[in-house]
C-alpha cells in the first residue's frame, strides 16, 4: 500500500512540476501572465457575468469555454420551456447522449454509445452526490426522488471523468444541480404544477421555502402515475407506475461557510421487466445528505457525507435491500498566482441483501485520493493535469490520469486537446451473486454466476475541441477516439442438451472480461438567434463504436441530431418544440444464443405551448405539452422475449398530450 501512495504522490508532484516548468518557460515576460487566484474577485466577476457557470468538469466554478472537457448545460429556462416530463427526455436534446426508453417506466442513458437495459458506464449525480446503484450498475430514473421543477441546471460532461469522480465516470458525468433552500427563499418561494394527460396519467409537483433566523429551508413533494404505454397494446406490457416523492432540506450560513442538510424519499409502486422481473413491486428510495462548503474562503474546503438506500420487493419474493454510505472531502488551494490545485479523498461502502436464488448478503468498500492542478501558462493557455488512485476491497487498485490543454485563440474562441483514462467497476452482481433465471419455469433454468476475478472495464480517450462564443449563441465541435478494454459480460460456460431446447442454449453463464472495443466520433453543437424573441439550438453526433471483432455494439447509433426552437422574452405566449432524430442500432441478446435484433431509426417531436396570466410578480401559466407528437409507434428497445417468462419487455412509444397549469 505504501508503494501505491508513493506512486500517486510522485505522479501528482510530477504533474504539478511539469505545469510549473512549462509555465516558467512561457513566463519570460511577466506581462504574459494572468493575475491568477490571489483572491475570489475573479470568481465573483465570473458569477456576475452573463456566462453560464459550470463546476462539474473541474470541481471549481468556471465558464464552459474554460472547461477541460466537452460540456453541455441544460438551463432552468430550457427545462421550464420544454415539454419533457422526465430527466431522460430532457437529456435527449444534448449532443453525444444516448437515451433509450424500454417503456414508459424504464429509461436508460449513456454517453457516446454502450447503452443497454442497465446502462452502466455513466456516473449520474445530484448536487455532487452519486445516484449510481452499485448492485446492478445503473440508475433507476423513475425511482429517484427528484422534482423536475426544482432543477436549476443539468451539467453534462462528455468523456472520462474518473480522475475527479472515481469509479463509473467511464464515458461521462451528468450532474443534476437543484435550487438551494437559500435560493428558493430569496426568490420564488413557492412553485406548483399540475398536469393531466394520456396513458391515464396525472402529475403534480410543488415546493416552498422560507427563512427562520440563520436557517433557510424548503419542503416539496410530487406525485405521478400512469397506466403505461403497454396499456395501449393488445399484448399488455407491464409498465404501469405510481410514484410519490417527498423532500426537505435546510441550509445555515456559518462564519466560514454553509451547512446543508437534506432528506429525499421516493415510494413507487410499479412494474419493471428487464432481466429480472419486478411487477407490482414496491420501490423505496431514501437519500440522507449533510454537506459543508467554505464558499468564501481563499482555499475553500468541502465535506460531504450521504447515505443512499433502496429496497425493492414484489409478490414473487424478489427482495433487494441496498445501502451505500459515502464520505468525501476536497479542498481548492491556490499554490501560486498561476497554480490552482484541487485535491481530496473519498470513502464508500456498499451493503446488499438480496433474495434471488437464495438469501445472499454481500458488502464492498473502497477509498480514493485525487489531485488536479490548473496551471496558467499565460494569458491564453491553461494546463489541467490530474491523477486519482482508487482502491477497492474486491478488485484492488486503479489509477486514472488526465491531461488537458485549453488555449484561447481570442476572447471568444477556444481550442482544447485532452487525454483521459477512466474505469467502470464490476457490479456486486458481476462479482458475487449467483442466481437462476427460469427460461421454462419448473423445467429449465439458466444459472448466472458471479466472478471475483473479473477486472474493471477501462477506457483511454483522446479528444480535441473548438468553441466559439457569439452574440446570443455559440458553436462548438468535438472529435474523440476511445480505446476500451476488459469489457464485462456474461458468457456461457455450460450448455443444455440440444433437444428439446434450441442448439447452443446456455445453462450456466459467468461474468467475464470478454475483450475490448474502440469508438470514434464527432459532435457539433450550436445555439443561435432566429428572429426577435425566437432562438434555436442544433446539434449533430456521429459515433462509430465497434468491438474487437469489428462488430457493432449494443444501442450505439451512428447518427443523432437534435433541433429546438423556443421563444424568449416578455411575451405572454411561449412555446418550444424539439425534434430528435436517432439512427438505427442493434441489440445482441446473450440469452438467445447472441441473436441480433435491429432497432430502427426514428424521428420524435416534442412540443410545449404556454400562456401566462396574472402579474409579472405572481405569474400563472396554463400550458399544453406533447411528447412523441408524431405518434409513429417506434420502439427504442426491440420486442425481445423476457428471459424470465417469455413476455415482451418493450412497448411502442405513444403520443401523449398533457394539459397543465403552473404557478411561480
């Protein structure tokens, strides 16, 4: 272990000295240097400007054009203007993001390919708190206690993020940032939205905030229900759900910083069919978070501790109980006027009790240390150099380096070149759990076995980017090449007798590292004025993802394009329309002798029209919104028989029209 610490310290020191050495070579003229971060006035100027401020790419506040990675931001105004009713629907508009609805209750999100029933290569956070489930390696979007109306902005970082965030920030990081109690109390203290629409669906969200002495507080709740897309089809797909959300948090300003406490709960009664069946299941998700931020210190310290729990149970005796405990600390330190260092540590433990084939209880723990130096090489150039060491009780040590050079050609144009490495940790299912899937109940089962020797999936990414800021808009382009190794999948180790089963029907499958893949792609994005009071956004993504044998990879469409038009300003009437084109892809079913299913390309349109009534100080808006307005009945997941009982897992997307009212 001492060797690991020494190696990490040496690498971090070398990176810092490298930045300092290059900086000195550039600093023959003292006038060539930025004033640096001697105090927080530079950050304050940035906060007071009209630029969108992001923190996820560097863990410090900065503009998108200064980021060492490709970043897209979905703002509060865009969220409110859109007709989206879920976070995955919001993410459809971002370049490089793959969204797949299995049905109305299940969605999966990935970045730059590799989507699946359990998309496991993307780290998703809420206010910096991971909501990635270590047990299955996915995010349960429907079961997460989040109010769409309370989101301040969503930051999407494309490319490896393990240097700052550790395991599972494989292809990118999505950070969902909510309004703080202080922001709610100081601005709009209450919010209410109520909707009624197709699928026999209804939804309501509300929150309120206030102050009591040094404390600011907020409470909120939400409810939504739906019969699901499957209710529209002859062969019913099980995707109905009813969800209740409650949340409360408090914030206190202290002499050195801000203390924030929050509790969030989600109780869902719903259907879930993907590899394991959880029909009419009770999902109980709980989050408890305490954080302390020195927001005004020269070298600010941040401490966060959280507990995420998830319980799933249904009448067929499926029972899963998961608890994740995470404690982290980080500090931003101005080493000099040209060097800003961010460093920290994290400890995480996961405990899972599950009844699959039999009662099994497993746990895993990990710790990590990281550091990243932001070295100013001159007025126009910044070098980011970072390293992270993760140690896990199951698979051992992993080192994740990152280098990025950001050069401003002018005040409005930026060039970036990056290299990064990241990893996806094996899930507890892949490591430990043995469970049986009844292909023919009572006659023939497939046994899936865990493997303690499976290694983390790894990615090495090379990327270049260009961005130009323009009046009322921007244009950006990113090109990347990813080399992936040690992909994990279940492979057959024993086969059933030929008759009466199809040839090569597996009877036992084991989690194994099956090889690698490579991916290359190009992303274009822009925002632009169209006419007075009307603006547009457009992006196009190309990605070519192939495995070691040159074959396509699941749910990695080569072509995707998004176009949005929306009104802005003081007009009482507002609208936004989104067009999404997604090219065709494939799905390889390991439970059916690797049979290939083709997923057809589709075009989807979403729309929201609103009319404002009341005063500007207390506005009300009545609106109508529609998702999948074209109503073509496309499927984003093929009609693959469930390995559990042979029923279909996917439903065709339906046109859903909603009517609602909101007050702010």
